[in-house]
């Protein structure tokens, strides 16, 4: 074994978390390698073979390989661009009563650089971000919060954004088409010694060495890799307290009722608007954090949405045209998961949608230039089609927090993919506390909306739970952060307990899920992790005096080969 590792830092995964870490570490006098199992082109067959679950996951959770990408850019290539921060209350409640073992200010100080990285503008997430705020209540809103907004990126494929600058770096080596199949530990299990990789093009295996390793493969794949690395720790790396793979969370989404907006409520507030810095954003409805803390409720946000596109009874030519157009989109975007569960026969009656278009061709013709300019041709795209309705009647969509549950988990199955990696078994469970919390939140919302002049919520509470499904692209909690090894997999610095040179970047470290897209928060944590690594690896004098690029790392071909076929690794 060589005395000096080949690389200072090896980053596994080129999605938002991995690229955030890489972007912060380049140019700091370190030798880096970015390892990606795919390349610039999507390989659907390999994704389905490697990323699918061995078991059936059920109708309320999408197939495990959906919303995931084994390619450069990772999940940013399929991400819709939604950026929202966690509430302060999200760090305090949930997580089995443990909350987050970190000061939220330690995360939020990275919001500005994360927002710039994600192309969502200034990190201002309230109504004041708009040039002309659309709503100002004349009475104080104690329990109902209408001030939160969600910002949207272009949306941004982060690899396309960063590839030229990263490829130009001599201190960063890109290894595309290399699958990491095992993390090798020292014999005492206290340090990473190397990464076992397979070159997808040649099938050959190698051992790559690094002083520090960052796993940024996504909430499912990072967990699979840690579980499968059993040569020293029989239950997998970081599984000292049987926490690895547990507390698997997504978000609960679905339609919870019908919303009749008050005549006094300005409908412009619920539409997409541009902020002062030119970013598309939209206001959300939520209960105040004070109410949530007082009642110990899971978080939730609500959005008014258009009638179901798939149901031609809306008689709207634009909505029908959008529904028909979805047939050519990736499977993830064929329809809202809740709609797919409730109405699987919407696509079976295309004639009714065609009739809607033929009945009002002028309406559609007038809208085509708008959608072409704002969504098809624009670089910063309108996030989705949303139409203000003259009758002021909308569906109300929920994004709700899923509370942690140790029985909701990811484990390894018996079958293996083509690279010798065990496939996962995915057991997604939603506990009664989550569903009861959603019901209580809705009861509060129904009482507060007319009180504050928003409108009237019509719903059937006993049917709400049936319509809630998983937001399948958010994989959270499986390598959770804890105050001690007994409570988590990683510490507050995202370092695996007991393995000081192994780190995890991504939503899998979240102890709680909140109710919003995790991309902004995981990016903040990735930048924080990168700063932690810089403090350990790059002394300030070296950074200040460096006048030339560091020597490039040795080619992978010069590294010691794997002694036996990787497929035979126990």
C-alpha cells in the first residue's frame, strides 16, 4: 500500500451535492477526483438494471429508479428547479424528538452561495421579494402565513453549467463511467483506504485511493453503497446502531380539497410572478411556525392548482393540449402521481381532449405564443402551466412533511445488478402520526382561510389520506445526522461516526424532511461540508501563496488493479 494517497478528496456522484463540493474545493491546492457512474448521455437500461428495487414498492410510491439519473449532473437533469428553505421550526421538532444536532444559522449562512449555484437569484423567500407585493393583510395573521414564496431556477442542469470550468482544472480529475461498488476500510474500520471501482466501458476494476471520500450519490444510492461495503463492518459502514437505511422519508403530496377564493383576494398572488431580480416565484400557503410548534404538527405547504389536466370535463383547450403533450415527456412527468393513482383512465379518452381543442381553437392559438416565449424558447422558463380561473375555483394541493419512522427503510436484496452490486429492497412506510398531523393541519387551515379573507376550503377529511402519495424524487433520512452514534449515521459535520475521513453529502443526512424540495438545503450542507474539508486539508498560507496549479493526479491506469474480479467481492 502506498504511503501517500493519490487524491486529497474523492467525490462520488456529480449531482447537485457532489458538484457543490467540487466547485468549492477546486483551486485550493488540493488534488481532487469526481467519480460518476454515468456520462453525459442517459443509459436507461443501466438505470433500470442498477437503480430499481428488487421488490414491488406499491402504487403510492413511484418505481425506485424513477426521478434518478445515472449521468453527469445527476438529479439536476430532471429537477424542476424549485428552491425553498426549511422553516426554523423544522430544525426543532420531529426526528423522534431529537431535532437537528446543528445550529440552523450554520446552514443558512450558505444560502446565498447555494442560491447563486442553483440559479434561483437572491436568497429572499418572502413577499417583499416582489416589486409590488400582491397581498397585504389589514389584520395580523397570527396562525396563517401567506408570506413564504418558492423560487425557481432556470431550471439548471448543473453539469452543463459547470462542465467547461471544471474540465479546465488541472487539480480536478473527472472519472465518468466509473461505478463505485465498495468503500474499503482499514482493518480496524476507522479509516477509508480506497474505493473499488469498475470502468463501465472495459469492465476492469481498480482501487482508487484518497485521503477523504465524499459520498454524494443520492439518498438511495449512498445508502446502498454503505450497506454493501461489508468487508470490515459486516452490517455496512456507519450501521453501528442499526440506523443506516432507516427513517426513509419522501414528502406526501396530493389534492386535499377544492378552494373557492374570496372575491377580495387578489388572484395575482397565486400565479407565477417575477421577483425584483427577475426570478419566477410563487406564493405558498402554510400554517405559521408558531402554530405548528404549539400543536406539534408536521409541516405542510399548500398551492392552488388548475383542474386535473387528464379529466376532459374541464372543457379547457389549453389544459387538454398540455395533457396530450405529456405523452412525449419522460415517464416521471406523464402526470401528477396523485392523479395517476386516482384516474388511470384519463389518457384512454384522447378524443374528448381533442374535442375541447376543436371547440375553442382560438383560445389555444392565442396561448401558444405565450407558452412558446415563456417556457419553450426562454432560457429562464415559466415553471409550469397555471391558468387563473374566472370562477376563482381551484384544487388545493398539499406538500406535507413525512415524520421519521424507523420501520420505513431501505435494505439490500438478494439479487445483484450487472456490476455485482446488491439491488435494494424499498419499504416505504407512513406512520399514523404523520397522517394524523396532516388531518389536524387541514382542520386548522379550513378554519383559518375564511377568517383571514382567503376563501373557503371544501374537503372530505376522511378521504384525504387515501389520495396522498409519495413525492418519489425526494429521498431523505437514510444516513441521518445525529448527536451521537446511537442516534445517527453521520455527525453534525456530515462525517460518518467512527470513520473521520468518510463524509456524506445530500438529503439522506436530514433528520427531518420538512415540507419543501430538499435541493436548496442539501446544497447549503454540501458547501458547509466543503468548508469543513478545507479547514482540515488546505492550510491558509498555501492558499495565499499559491502561484501555480497543483500537479495533476496520477492517471487511474497507474493505480494498483483489483486483485480479483469485483463481481466476486463478498
